[in-house]
């Protein structure tokens, strides 16, 4: 966890004391009624803040607190990502309020958004993917390129998001960065000497170049960036699907589904089928499974980098790499 504690500012035990930087982001003249721990995070301390507004109405907020420079980058990343989603489709995400730094503990940083009371159930495939399709289709890259205005964080590691005109070029740089982080975390494996050059020289051009050749093109779409089932929920009061914990960038829309390929994810084939009832598979369609497996490799590489002590994740990533090289190398 990237959290060193904040004595006297805990979210529990009847405590209503908040850092002045957080208080400054709440509505004027509101009264903090309670705080409590809420949710689970690998990287942060998370809580719920209940207030009474000046007119007597209740209101609740979700807060995430992380320490050190990496924490500062992570809360900034989440604010920019969730703001991008909320601007396109406000019914699909909690409203982001602010990010900042504790005045009383300058090495401690926070992200604040509206609180959504959610149940941990899988959403209806068509209802959920209709929203996701709208996000992908209605979003517009500010410069028409692939990338994002900052390096967003998936977990506590940054992603390479530098702007590129070509999806193949962007993905190649993004994938190389993820591999660099994984090698730093787990060390070298002799198999990489054979497999990695084939990945970049043959597999990626074979699967991604056809998307942008022979008159074909793809739109840079805003993607959540880490859309596994635990980053979604259903609002208790409205029954609406919500997504959170985003690490966005503008990508090929199908990149989102690399995260749906691993067996541990609950967004199964019925969700992909539902999504493609709203958005067609990109041409050439015969490369669809290969593209998603390539995108899965990117996700599994990053996850292996996140969890240094788990050797199974390295083997899983190597298995993906071997399979892609066998099929397309």
C-alpha cells in the first residue's frame, strides 16, 4: 500500500476531523457528520465522508488518500481520467470533485468525488455495454491522436501515454514501457531475448498495421484503461451502471477488452457480444481474436510488474507472449 497514515485524520471511530485542504473542497457552510472507512484498495486508504449541507440536506463523498510523490501522481491521474469520462457520459461515473495535498501532512494526497452507494453485482450485459459503447463512440481526442494529456497510473505504476498519430506506433511504445516496468520488477528471463524482438518486429505489425492501411482507419476512443469487474458497480438507488478507478487514454476501442480476456475477469463472452451489437468489430474482422490477445498481453504485463512477489503472473505473461509468437511470428 502507498499510504503512510494520517494520525488524527482517520476515517472511522466517530472522527469528523478532516484536513483543511479537503474541507476547502466541500460545499460552503456544510457540517461534517461522520467519516468511515469504505472500500478496498491495494494502494490507498479509502473512506466515506457524510456531511449536512447548509440547507439541511445530507450529502456524501468518497475520498482516496495516498502518500509520497507517486501518490500525488496517482490522485492527479485518477482525477483527470474520471473527469474525462464524466465529461462525456456523466451518468456512467461518480462526479469527480477535486484532487490535492493535505495542508497538515504535505506528503499526503487525496482524490475526492461524489459517493455512490453501489452493490457488487455484475451489471446487465446490454445495459452496461450500451453505456460503454457510447463512451467510446462519443468521446473525441482533443488533437485527433492516440494518447492522453498526462501519464495515467494503473495501480501505482505509470503508463506511457505520449501522443501519436498511429495506433500501432502508440501501442508499440506503450507495450515497450510496460515490458520495461515488468523487467525492473521481476528481472530478466532468457526467453525474452527470443520472444520480444519477434513481438515488436512481426506480431504487432501483423495485428495492428491492417487497422490503418488499405483505406482503413480507427478512431481514438476514450477507454477506461483498467475495466475489470471490480472497477464497476450498480448504484443502489438508481440501478444505473457505474465505472470508477480509471486510468484513461485515447485508444483503439477494442483495447478495453484485453482486460476482459483473462480467466479471472467476469466480463465474459456475453458482454463482448452485447457490446458488438452496438459497435461493429474493427476490420479486418479475422484478426479480432489475435488483437484482443495482444491487448491481453499488455494488461498481463502491467499486472506482473505491479505484483513483484507473484511469479505466477510472470508465467502467465510469458504464456501469452509464447502463444502470440507461435500464431503470428
